[in-house]
C-alpha cells in the first residue's frame, strides 16, 4: 500500500509539471504571434530602417566600385526628376567610367540680353556633361557688354551670379579643350557655338533639334523644342520654370542615347554624301 500510494503522488506531481510546461509553451507561442502580426513599426522607424539599409548598400557598392555620384549643380531649387533618370542610367557602370569625360559630351548655354533693348544674346552660363550625365563643366560667364535684360525667368541668371563668374575668354578656352576630338551633342548647337565664337567639325556634331525622326514625329518637319522632345521621348518634364543648362545638356544626351543607332545611321548617310 505504501508503494502504491507513493507512486500515485509521483504521477500527480509529474502531471502538474507537464501541465505548467505546456502553459509556458502556449504563452511563448502567443507572444511570438503578437510580435509577427501585432502593431507595425511607426513611419519614423521605417524611414530610419530604410535609410540605414541604403547607407549599408552605398558603402558596399563603394567598396565594389559601383558607387556613382553627380557633381552638385548650381540649381538647388530644380526638380530632380531628370537627374534621377540620368543616375539610374549611370548606375550600370563603375565610378571611374561614369565620371571620365569620354568620347561623347553634351553642351548647353544660357544667355542674357545685351545691346539695344536687350535683344542681343550674350553668353552667361555654360554647362558640359559626359555620356552618363556627370558634370564636366558648369560655369557662369561674365558678358563683355552691359547686361540690359537678365532674362531670369528663362535663363535663371541673376546679377549675384556674376560674383562667381569666369571671363568669356576662360569659358571659351575651357570649352574648346573639352570638346576637341569628341562627339558633341546638343540642341540647336549652332547658337551655342556662335556665342562661344567656336567651331566644331560637322562630322562630330549630333544635334537633337535637327534629327529627322524627331522633327517628323514631333514637329511636323520643323525643329521641335527641347522641352517637347524631353516630354514626348523621355516622359520627363523640364523647363517648368527657370532653365538650367545642366538639365538641358543632360536631356540632350538622353535623347541622343534613346535613338543612337538612327542618329549614327543618318549621320553616316548624310556625311558620306556631302550633305553634312
């Protein structure tokens, strides 16, 4: 009887322990369930997490030579829509290639009004980017003549910009050195080259304003505006306010790249027949 009684007591204690253990497991499971399906992190915590992940990825890419960074522009108030497109295109190449001058450069200039009633054009800013949109040159230029109309609503140029401006001679020299021996892309480039008092071999020019497929499709045979081309071809809005020569240069390069094979095909045909 004594053995039987002790056996029953042991069995009873064993059941109590098992029961308590089961409750703990259930509680743990319940807690895990609340953690996975309970309240989500706040927006601030999500942003911090995303930023940390982005920083980690940036550092990793930098070590692997994939990091790409644009030079800052003088247009802090500009929409970065086009820059995002350019940076996305550049992310496929290594940092050195993306920032070298390379074979292709895009140029754009901004002008102010001089002469009687400010109707004559004078160079006030010049920007040159490479094939990937990286800024090679971006300088304000002091006009030789007295400025009558700053045309700020279009050019974005203001009198205070002249404090950091370089001379026309320096701008001309820097530009000539960069474009020499390279394919020059732009929109209505004749005006920019004339303003700089420079020439460039026709065989080395690709002008988006003269590209026949663009003219036929978007301007009924005439010269389409850069703003219209960028909107229609690239699906990007530019020149919504003051113009930026950096933004415009990048746009012309992207337009060229969007139809590069046709540009080169028509160029070879025209140049070969002496019509360039």
